[in-house]
C-alpha cells in the first residue's frame, strides 16, 4: 500500500494502522513499561520523603508530577516515531525513539501552552454568561475550530519543526483537508463507541457485581476483584493499550498520507511557477553540414629527382656501423615532400635555363651563309 503517491481511504488507513500497530506493539510496550517504572520510582521517592521529612516533602510532589507528565508525553512522541518507522519501513529501536523524543515533547508543551492561552480566554468569557447553552456552544465551536491542530504532535515528532512553525504547518495541513480529517474523527469515535459497548457487555458477563454497584466502585472492592481476576484485568489492559496504539497509528498514517500529498502539491506548484517565470529562449534548429574535400596533388618530377628521393626515403641495405658525431658536424637534413617538390622545381628551372642557353648558342654559331660574288 503506497502511502506517498495517492490518498488512502479511511478503511485503507485502518488496515494500514492495524498492521503498523501489530509491528510496533512490542517496542511501544517497552517504552511505556520503562516510563511506568520511572513513574513508580518517583512515587516511591515521594512516599519515602514524606515518611522521613513529613510536610516538607509535599514540595516534591509538584516537580514529580510535572516530571511524570513530561515523561508520558515523551513516551507518546516516541510511540509516534515507532509507528511512523513501521509505516515507512525505515526502522528504529525503542531506545533511539525514546532518547530522540525529549526535544519534540518539550516543544509540544510550549505549543500546548500557546494554544491554551486563547482557549482559556474563550472559556472564561463563556462562563461569564452564566448559561450552560453558551458554554456548550463554545465547546462545540472550539472543537471544530481546533480540528486543524489535530496533527500538532505528529508534526513535532516527525518533521523537526519548532513550536510556532508546527502550529502553522498543522493548521495549514488541517485546513487543506478539513473534511477528510473530520470524517476520520467520526469513524474513530464510532469505533470507540462500539468497543466501549463491547467492554460493558464483557464486564456484565464476567463481573455482574460491578454493574449492580451504584456510584463509584469502592477501592477495596476493586482491589479484591483485581486480586481474584487479575488475568482478566491484564488482558483488558493489553486490549485497551492495543486499541490506543491503533488510534495513534490511524492519526499518524493519516498525517503521513496527507503530508506527502501536500508536499508533492507544493513542489509541483513551485516547479510550475519557476517554469512560468523562466525566460523562453527561441529554439534554433542547427543542422550541421559536413563537407569533405579531397585534394589530389600530383608532383611532376624528372629522373634525377626520383633517384634522389629514392635514396633519401629508402633504407640502405648495408650493415649498420657506429657513427661518431663530431662537434662541428652539421645535422642530417631530412627532406619532406615540400622540399622535394621545391628541389624538383629548381631542377626543372635550371634545366630550362640550360636548354635555352644551348639553343641561343647554337643559333649564334649557325648564322647566314654569305656567297661571295668575287669570281674564282
């Protein structure tokens, strides 16, 4: 099931969340057991301090309660990271998730404090009206108004955002998919109601005395029931823990699905904006033309030049001998084709001049023959 490329339906998210909860149940249980042991240790320290120091030890209760609440929030953030790692198949240990959740949990406290300020002012104004209908109407409005902040904790746990930026991003994401988030909350509420009804039926079948009891159950009665049927309560606690994990997995998977879709949409819009702003360059079709010219060079040489070139470019057949070069000896000049043609041209001109001079000489020697008119 691809959570990154398309929007999943609520039932697909439920199936994905059940699988993620099954895979993350062990690690999440280890985190809650570790936090529970630390809470028990804090309670034991407070009890011992009260027994030793009396009323002065009550001052330790406030920081101990705050510390236990903060560790519970750390555990919730760690569980979100574990579930996300199972959905995205990245892999993370419960210890790494726990140690990396302190800063997001602190940011979550800061964000909750920022949100609580306007909420308190709204409720304070509603109570001044002294009308239960006004208070209920304000509660309903605040509920629907704060639905976009449904993803505040997943944003802080998974996206490395600060308190203010997490509020802004959660609001934008929730407002962009308001109907989808609201529909998911309705389905989860319906499933919780069905499960609660099933729990009540199970209690009526196994523990009828609890339902007959009017008002709150006395502590001795509850303790006696736990001692007598501790395994039922253990199984019930595990079932409720698993259900809470499934609900958190639904929230996390919905956030990841919408977050991937929202980011991909933003990237496409940014790419389209850049393409529109980029200057359009004219397209010029360049057709390379390659012309191959072949030159034929004919060298007119005579017999003497051919013999000379043959002597220069043909290796001699005699055996190589050691040649001792003297300091004043000129280097051997190697003839190339241009030099050969120049030599041939000079030789031809010299030959023409020689032939011309011979012709002139012959014409001078053979002048007109004069016949003497003197009688013999």
